[in-house]
């Protein structure tokens, strides 16, 4: 998993509430277990009409094509559990989502895949949303080490994050990476079990 330390990037505004995982990545794109190629399905119904023609969606606008931060509405990532949702966001290049609240499973899946979800009060998100609407001038910095967001106007906003999840993001550790840190202990335990219980 790629480390997350500090990110300075364009922020894209998506002022919609209750964006569920089916809106993030519709069911027809869930046939793969690969983490790549999913950006074509990201927000598919918001990006295309019933004939497959592109709509005027924020991430397709020139000012936001390189956006790495998404400012969204309340209850982001609700709905069914699907790890493809953070995979699709990552495939688009998005590394941070800021919203007033997140669905629990989506929130947890973000940390496991190298995305930093930040929950902030509604009024703070509204202010960042206004900044994001400036287009390519909406560059903000998210510093995980200091747990601070610096807006385009220089204003600094603090955010909370679980210490263990912060450690894992800073060091690029997903669940497998955390297990691999204990390889010596695992090997030692297995040798002890073989010696004490050779019949197992």
C-alpha cells in the first residue's frame, strides 16, 4: 500500500449527500478482483447518460482532472459493502475524501487501501466546498503527520484520526503489511508448536 504523509493537490467539490457505494462504483463493474481499470466505472451514472454519453461531471472538467482530494456531502460511502469503492477512487487518483460523515464499512475500507477519509463539521466542509469550487485554484494541503488541512486561503484546519490508522497510513501498512511485520514472531510460534505438538 502506498504511504500517505502529506498531499498537496486540487480538491474537487461533490456537494451531494448520501452518496452510496453503488453510485461510487455500480454493480456491473464488480466482476473483477483487480484494483485497476475501475476508474471507468467511478460515479458512472453521474458521469454518463442512459446512452453512455458523458455528462458535465466535476471530475471530467479540465480543472479537476488531476484532483486528488474530494470534498463531499454527508454520509459518504453508505449502502452495501464493496471494497471496489475505494479501489475505484484510488484508480482515479483520489487519495483523500473530506465529508461531514462516512458510512462505517466504507470508512474502514479507505484506511485499508491508502485513502485518508476525514470527517469534519458541516460548516467546515461547506467552507472547503466553496474553496473547491474555484477550480484549479482550489489547491489544498492535507498533512497527516500534523493532522492539519491548509486551505487555498492559508487557513489551517485540524482533524482527528485514530493513532493506529495514522501509523498504518504513514508507513503504507495494509492488513497484510501489518502481519508481515510479525513474521519473526509467527515463525518462532510455528517452530514451538512443531516441537511441542509434532502430531499436529
